[in-house]
C-alpha cells in the first residue's frame, strides 16, 4: 500500500529544532525585579539585589523602604507591619504607572529562636526605579502637562475649597471671571448674582443657589444651564459641580466645570424653527390641493362645471409643484450640509437650458421676460438640470418680488478672460424692477434660511424656506463659478451668475 511519507526538511532538522537554534531567536525578556533585605524594626534596607541595574536606586542601602517609594509608602508600611507582626508572608499589588500594578511580596526570615531577623521584600517593577527627587520631577512634569491640557480645553474649570478659596482656575475660567488662584470667590452684594440667570426660568440666580455654594451646602452635584451676561451679550453655559468629601463625609472641595452652549442652543433653535416652518410650508399647499381634487372628483364629467374642473386642475398642478420644490430644496440642503452635494457637468448648449426655464416661468406666471444674448448657442460644460434650477429660482424670485407690467430681463454675455490663460466667463443676469433688497440684507441673502420679511408683489403671500439662493450659491460654487446680487430699494434687483467657459483653443 502506498504511503504518504511525512515531509522531511532538507537538513533533517525539525522546524521546531531549527527555530530553537536559529540565530534570530528572541532572548526572553527579563522582567525588572528587585529584592530588598530589610531590618524588621525600622525597615531600613540592608542589601538589595535586582535583575537589571537600572531599576536599583543607587542610595537604597541605609534608607527605610517606604520612604523610597513615596507614592505607595503607606501601603508598603502596612504590608511590612503585617508580616512583622504575624510572622507570616504576605503580598499586595501596589498601583504602578499608567494604571499598571506592581506585585509585591514580603516574607520574614527568622533566626534559631524564632525571632524575625530580617524581612525580604520583592517587587516586580513596571518601570525603572524613581528616587524621591525623580518622582517629584515626574510629578511636576505631569502637573504641567495637565495644566496645559486644562488651559486648552474649550470648557471652564474652577476648583474651590469649602471656604470658596480658589485652588485652581483654568484659562477659560480666568478669562471669564478674572479670578486668580488664592483669591476668595466674591459673594454679594445683594441677594442675587448680578450676571447669572437661570436659562429656563430666566430668574436671576440667588447667591445661595450658585452651583458651587449649593454643592457645599447639600453635598450634591449640581447641573444647570445659566444665561450669563457678558460684555457683548449673553452666553448660555452648562454648569456642573462635583464635590470632594473628607472621611466624615463633609464637602472639602468642589470642582465646577462649565461649557459654553450658546452656539449649540442657537443651532437647536434654528433646527426647531426650520421644522416648524417646513411643516407649515408643506401643509399650506396641501389643504387647497386636497380641496381642489375633491371638487374635481365631484364635478368631472359635468358639462356646466367643465371650466371649473380645468381651473382646479391647474391649481392642483401649482400646489403639487410647490410641494415638490420644497421637498427638493430640503433634500438639497441635507446634501450640502452633509458635504456630498455634487454637480454632473456635461457639454451642452446653455442657451437652450435658460430658454426652457424662462418658458416654464412665463407659462406659469404670464409675465413678460425680455431676453438678450440667448439667440445663439452657448456651448459649455455644466450640469444643465442644476443650471435650470438656478435660473428657475432667480426668475421666480424676480417675479415674486416685482409686479406686472414691469418686465423681467435676462441677459447672457461672454466676458473675455483677462489673462488669456483661463477660459472666458459666461455671465448671466436676471433683473427685475421690484421692491429691491436693503443693503443690510444683501450680504446675507445667500445664507441658509435667510429670508427678508417683506410682502411679495404678486399678492400670493409669503412662501419659501430661505433655501433657494443658498442652494443656487452651492450649485454655482460647485461649477467653480460666482453668484452675487446688486440692488436698490424701490428700484429692483439684478442677480449675476458667472460660469467658466472652456479654454479658448488657438486656431
Ligand atoms: P426662498 O427660497 O424662501 O424664496 P431665497 O433664498 O430664494 O428664499 O431668497 C432669500 C430672500 O432674499 C427672500 O426672503 C427675499 O426676501 C430676498 N430676495 C430674493 N430675491 C429677491 C428679489 N429678486 N427681489 C427682492 N428680494 C429678493
């Protein structure tokens, strides 16, 4: 019977044997370990022995062991007392650096009559030995690092004792109150803090209810949002306190931490306002849409209601378009803020796209729109749907904020590039002769949710979420173009869009 032979390595030495004798074999790590022989009465070190020299203190002999390990001196002394008093070996885990632990064993050595002559104490060190001076230097370094971390935190940290003496104040806290370490926190005059209000009730905060005083009084942590008057307005701060107690349970110190939540609260408010507005804006066209479709159902096929049905069908289309525009704007805004908004440029004739947008608006609003520069093809590489969206938005705003019979003007022109290296620019303009935009609003109209509370000129009431121009700006920026507005109150507004055209190829 054929047998599969076990493969034999070329030199007939098994892989494990090869590994064992391989020159790259790793030397097993020697764990730093130190053994002290101590006098039992005062724990003075008589002799030492260590696995590696760098963990041995050069001046260990002649010094009491607990004194050489100041961080854990008390625990060591307890262990040594226990072994000396009981005559039995014992062990503990001492806290080491960075959360590690140092196993420490201690055993008594007795002479012939049972008297303990020495104690043998062994420690598995996690780091080279640090003498008292080194430990202090290390402690100071850590304190300095911690100080720097606390100073760079975007939160305020205040540490006071039960008499309100400041033990520590980080940079943010110092900047806010100007209180220095060693000073006492001021209380009074009057019943209330002059600058603090409860953010929820808006009531001034009484001195006795200031978070750190409440914590000293009750022994409990306190959390509140305070509105604090600052030089240039009001800041909302989330304040939390943490007490420290002595052995009898009395509060000895309090740490107070505060975070400025003004911006967070503002964003929250903005989100809430937006949701309110959005639901209102979506509901507004829904009601008439439902009503119109009910009447259409009732009247359809009745010759004397034929004209009503036609009119209602037109209204259904208008309301549905408005809902669809609002939903599309919300989706676009989500994409823009999430950072995944993109355009998809293709070579196309932009004058066709612009004329389509104009035709749609004319059909809906029956307004005169005069065009110049659109009677020839404008070849460029853009996302035609997105540019249609921009033109539709600018045109519908122009119609909304001006009134017939004043016409809307649309102009397209190619602006030659100044340096001849880059492409030329295609400049589009949408001009109306409506109410105009006041100069204080002009810099903000392309911002998210920015709306000016002015009455529309076509009498259809206010609509929109203040997203239209924000989205236009994002679309044009994604095309490496520019968008801006010029306006004079009472005379009208001109919106400009500039898109880069392909480089001029030399003929
Ligand atoms: P919405 O999407 O709500 O229509 P937009 O972002 O399009 O808002 O416009 C922001 C604000 O800019 C509007 O509230 C309006 O007051 C103002 N605005 C925009 N276009 C015009 C214009 N052609 N004339 C006057 N005001 C305008």
